[in-house]
C-alpha cells in the first residue's frame, strides 16, 4: 500500500470550534462492551485511548441511547444517569489527552429494537406508524406479547426534547466536542423519513417535507441546546437494511435527502452551520457491502447541496476502493473520511496510512463479543504480536 502522507488526509481541518490534525476519522462502530446497565467500561477506555494516540482526528463514539426506553442492544452504552455520564467522560478525557476529539452518536431505535429486547428491558415498541419491519418481526412481537404502536404527537415532542437534553449531557457534562444525531440505517429518525415505515396522515407523514420534519426538529432542538457548531447528523440515503428502501424507493433518494440537505444548508446560511454531515456510501448496506449496482451509484450530489464539512464513510480501505481514497480526499477541501472496520483491527491506523504500512484485516466474527475482550483489545500497532492475555477478562464499569 502506498503512503498517504502527502495527501489531504493528513492536513488539518477546522470542524466547528476545533481544528483536527487529520481528516481521518474513526466512524461510529457498535462493539457492545459496555456493562449490562449501559455504563462505559475499562475495556472501552483502553480501546478508544489506543485509537486516539498519534492521531489528532475525530473519534465518533459508538451509537448511544439517550435513555433506556429509546431502545438498545445488550451492553450498548446509554447516556442517561450520572454514573453513565461520568464513565463516558473518562473516555472523552482520555481521547482529549491523546490529542484527538470526540463525538457522541445519539439514537432512538424505534421499531428497530427487537421484540425480545423490548420485552426484556420494558422498552416501548414504537414507530412512526404501526408497520413491522417484516412478517418475521411481526410474529416475534406476537410471541413476546409486545405490539408495535404508532407514536403520538406528545410522544414525538418528548423524544425531540430528550435528544436536546442528552446533547447537553454529552457536551456540557461528558465533554464531547460534538453530538452526532443518528438519522441513518432505519433507526427511528430514518423510519420517519421513509414510506416503508411511515404512513402517517398528520404533519409528520405524507410529503417529503412532513416526513423530514422529525429529523429537522431534532436538529433544531440540539442546536438550541448546545449550539450548531457542536451538532452533526448522519444519513444513509441508499441503505436497504431494516426495511429501508434505498435505490428501490418510489422517489429517487436524491429528491428525498436532497431536500433534507437543502434544509440543513438553509440553516447554515442563516448562521447555524452544523459541525458536519456524515453520509454512508451507497456501496455499504449495514454491516456488509452492497451489490455491484450500489458501487456504481454516483454519490457526488451531497456536496452540491451541502457546503460545509462532509464526513464520508463506507469501505474506503477495502482493496477495490483504496485507490480512490486519495482522489476523494484531495478533491474536496472540506471532506473527512471515516473508517470503521479497519480501525477495529489497526489501533495505529493513522500511522499505517501515513507510512504506507500493511493493514491487519478485521475479524467480523468478534465485533459484538459482549463480556469479552477477544477481538477487541488484542490487536496491536504495526510490528507487534497480538496480545490475548485479556481475552477472557470481563470489561468492568468505569463508574
């Protein structure tokens, strides 16, 4: 692999009020190493600290639920209680002490929470409309005795307020530099945007403007809470996971998300420019890459509508796309490249790309090994052997 030291990837860039030393970012990656109560652990502290060293870029902390009732996976971090905030602050402080910066990704699962977990954790099983992801999901809900319900307007207002309140906890208490509103991958915000999950007849359904209303209300509430320079959003126009329509939508994604980007740009033009907008490449479908048609989609249009910092993520280090990385980063002076999978197995990824060193391939089978450090802490910087002494050590809460 050739060195990227002379590319824009290793030139500083201002994002919000901070100046990143590199345009290489750690993209949000669910790893399920928090405690059963959603408290960040010592293993997470070590993991993020290693990836913040000799970096100076942005670390987007994994998807976090503002409250337990927003939905969650087992061992996913939550940012609700004082204990949860204190634990995450220790990780943010470590990221900062290593010269890097941190964003908190906030999400609501909506209908994407599994019926089994909805019952186990007493999580409301809700969505924009009472439309199940598929028949299997509907049958599972029936077995568990949980019924998918349409959110009321009062419930929507409560969720918007909680996004804003959690943004305050993230920025003002835990010390995150940014909050990233998760509007992608068919979690609740994306469910409102797409007709496969939203058949409402009120001001939150029907037209593209109405279906985008919830997202824009969340963004506006977060701006009011912590300031636009601390707010970002993630979008996935072409994702077809969890019932997403992607390129199969009856309306071209360019029209739907083009409207959203134009509305966010309008806010920027009036003085409320978001820190960045994160977009997932069409070639990525959740945990996997899409088909050949997905890879051939022209995804240059977000830049035509959004003039601020653009954060692109999606298999940029895979062999088929690596040669395009330098071309992309050098062709857009307001671009950040996010990496997820190869960052899990290369804690010194920034150094390897700068020096043109080989990359260690990731181990997908161990991405979500809760209660274990195997596949999490064993990867080492270039030239060092993997360490497995902590594989069977259970992560412990930081607070």
